[in-house]
């Protein structure tokens, strides 16, 4: 599994973190200063990269969390049928079928960018 460990204090808005065993993009990050009997806490709010669910995480800033390594790749649309597009990866020339996001209008020969993590793919 392509992921690494980082401390919570190293996270930033716009980066990725694993929440509930799924990769999420961080929307908000805030810290509370240390109190009399404890360490500083961080609150991280994110949105699932592949399922669009909102999730939150509250941890001490020196705790370790998993950070997924999500690859950003280039592809070319081969064909479009009923909300699905057949995509060819421009590096490996492998073809696969992906769901077209709502509001996107793709046609054959369009070049697209997509995210890939552990066999999951999403057009961006």
C-alpha cells in the first residue's frame, strides 16, 4: 500500500491524509494550544477523494497518521458511452473504464488528468 506516516503537525490544507481507511483531502486544519495537563491538539477536516464523504480527525499534534501517496496521471479518452469513458494511460498505454463526473463533457481524443490510489481512479 503506497502510504507513509507523518506527524499531525506536518499536515497542511490541500494535502492528503487517511481518515477511516480512505484517502481524504484536507479542507480545514486548526490547532488548540496546550493546556495545563495536556499537549496541543489538532483538528483536521477533510473530504474523501473517491467517495466525497466529509470526515474529521482530532489528534495530539505529535501523533502519527498515515498519509496516502496518490498519483496524478495523464490519460487520453478513447471512447465515451452512457456516462462511462474508456481511458488510455499515456505512460503505460493501459486502457480502463472510468465513470465521468457530473458536469464533465468528454469526447474521444481529449487528454485528461486523473488520480489513482490502490486501483481506485477519479477524473479531475
